[in-house]
């Protein structure tokens, strides 16, 4: 009898241990699952019409003629990167526009993006930008002005490779062979933090004045040339005006009877000074505008 009771107690104890272990695993899984959900996906995803289907992970930009349509992004229009096409089956909720060709585009969150090793091996934390191949990203250097996001994975062209292509120059000669892969990227389209500016330092207020006149970005050389022309024009106009007024006063003192002709000559000098200043300012305008 005592033996049976001991066996029952041991069975109950073992059952409690198994139950406790199962509960612990469940709690750990419930904590881990939200973390994984935050690491991948999320953000804003919306359906857009396309001329033809895109591969998942293609970087796209909005069509300027139709805000509800996207097309493959290009390196020439780097600043127009908009989002990445994602697999509809990965979305918890999706809505269809009813069009024949539709792509779901993520503009934020973390999603797989097609990349190449054109800019070198990609490591976790590297910034991603557009490569020479349309729709494909690469590691951003210091020359690109805009980045698409930040890598959450790595790709060096030696692991899982989805394909290869050759890059050619303007003469058609092969310059480089690149490999494609897919890695998760946290989308955050912004100015490249690593960009190394080659622009000469110009006082901010002069830069603002130059851009306000030209209605575009103006180089430092044009700004400084404009300053020089303006200074020369002002100095020349003041010098001519000062000399004319001084000589007129002296002439009137020597010959008061010729006052009328002297004032006429003085008026001509004033008009000449104004004309020189106008010509100088117009030259500055053309220099900045063209």
C-alpha cells in the first residue's frame, strides 16, 4: 500500500515538473514572438498599380504622372526612391485595388530588399542606396546623397546568390560583374549621413541669397564671382559719382555763370553711375541664373 502511494506521489511530482517546464517554454515563446514581429515587417504597406509585375524586394518610385502607380527606381532619380515591393502573403491584412497588375509597396518597416555587391560587401548596419541596376540596392558610400534604409542583414556575394549581371560603360565595355541577393532592410529614406561634401564652404546667408535669386543650388565659384562683380560695380559707380560731384563743385566755384551746364554734366555722371551699377547687377543675375 505504501509502495503504491509513493509511486503516485512520484507521478504527480513528475507531472508538475513537466507542466512547469511547458508553461515556462510558453511564456518564453510569447515574449519572443512580439520581438520577432517588430524586427521584421510592420510599417506602412499599400497597393499600387504597375505596368508589369515586379520581383519582391524591388525598390520603386512613384510615377510622376500618376500618384497611384509605381515604377522601378533608378540611380539617376536617386532622390525619388519611395518604397520596396513586398510579398502579399507576408501581410496580415491586405486590400486590393482590383487592377490587373498590382504591387504592394512598403514605405517603412523592415522588409527584404534585393541588393548587389556593386558597392562592396554589405554588413549589418550599413546604409543602402540605389545601385546601377534599376530597382536593386547596394551599400552606400560617401558620394550618394540619398539612402533607402539600413541593413539588418549581410551580403557579400558568396552566400545565397539570386543572380549575376555585368555592368558596362558608355562604350559598351564590361566594367564589373555583380551578384544579387536579398537581405532585410529597415526602410528610412533620408539624406546620406556618410556623404562627403566637395562643396567649398560658403557663408549661409550668401548661399541663401544666391539660391533665392537663381531658384536652384548655386556653386561656390559662382557665388564668389558674383560678390566680386557686385563689389567692383559699386566701387566704380561710387568713384565716378564722387569724382563728378567734386569736379562740379569746383567748377561752380570758379565759374558761377556756368552753373546750368555744370548741373547738366553732373546729371549725366549720376545716370552713368546708376547705369554701371545696373549693368553689374544684371551680370550677377545672369551668372547665378544660367
